[in-house]
């Protein structure tokens, strides 16, 4: 018997289901006794335009394995381009089967979590005040502590951006006001802090400014692809806006992992902690 053709509504529903299932994040393959570290944030943390080996979770994992020898460690990255806390926690979309991304990519996909590295503030919901941003950040921390009892929360600021070639002092001041909220939450809740803004400002002022990919629109128009390093700088010398892009390149990812490493080792010198709960 030839099956009856699917109705337009049925085809649309199956299409949404396929998108939702296909996009689900998979939890880390953690060996028994492993410490699971989850990274939260936006595109400056996911860096999915770089090769996987240059993603911060993989770079940090390699560094941690060198220091904490004999302790299995797994890093998982649940960051997504364009994300901010409210979208991650509350917005429901048909391709998520009307779940939030937190529900799909964290609660249903990450089986255990021992350390949460949380980096938000670059993107914020339009019109939201800094006080509201602070409340949203604390809500995320509380949700993680509820869903993963004993998880160790580590907050992060985001990067200072070269004001000469890439941004402006005014833009950095605006970002830093949001990161002051992150610092305040870390201080009042006694969470470790990875102050990437301060680290990147020191690096840029010392002359280490090449930490971002190149202008995406100009890259696509001139070369037909994203340029994520200095390989085309000579050809684009003198072109206005060539260096305008806030997304980190692999050098910046290495600096980020280094600063995260410093905070983690300073907090837990000998062994990373495991939260009680699922094996």
C-alpha cells in the first residue's frame, strides 16, 4: 500500500522536530570520576568560526590536564552566538520544541556539572538596566545551583577591545559598567572571578593588540570567507574598518584560557572539585 502523502501542516511539524533534534547539544563523554566544566556565554565564548581545537573549552582542557595530572577533566561548551542571559533562560522557540535553550542544551543534555564558567555582558537584552542584568545573572547562578547541587560557579568578565583599531574608549567604558555588575555579583556571592577585561586591557596597552578576527563584511566581499587572523593584513593595509570585529581570534582564546587557568589553579591548587550528585 502506498502511504498517503503528508499534509502541509504535518510536513512543517516534522521539519521543526528535525531541526530541534538535530540541534540538540550532547553532554560530554565523561569517564568515571571526571570533573565536568561547562562554559556559558555568547559567540565570543563559543567561537564556532574557529577550528574546534581553538575553542576555549578544548584549549583550557589541555592546559588543565597538564596541571592536574591524573585527574580526568572534561570541558563542555554550551555557548551560542547572540545569546544573553534572558534569552538563554526564558525564550522559547519552535525549533526548541518550545523549550528554552537552557532546558534543551543544559538541563537535558549535561548529565553532571562540577564547575560552571559563566561569561555574559557583551550582549544584553535591549532596554535592560544594569541592575536587571545583575538579577538575571544571579537567577542563572541559582538555577545551576538548584539543578546541579554543589556546582562551583566561576564568573567571568569579557574582553577589553583595542580602542585604536577595533572599538573606542567609550565602548570599553560601556562594557566595563556591565562587567562591574559581574564583579559585584562575584564579590557578594564569594565566587571566583576571571577578569578577562583587565587582562586584555593590560595586553593591549603593552602592544599585544592583534586579538580579534577581521571585519566579516570586508572579508566576505574581498576573499569570500571569514578572515580570522593576520594573513590578509598586507593586502588590506589602509582599508578603513578592516580591524573592526569584536570576536576573538585564536590568540585571544589562548589568553582567555590562560586567565581561566590562573583563577582555577589559584582557587584549587591541587585538585579540581567535584560536586556531589550523579557519577
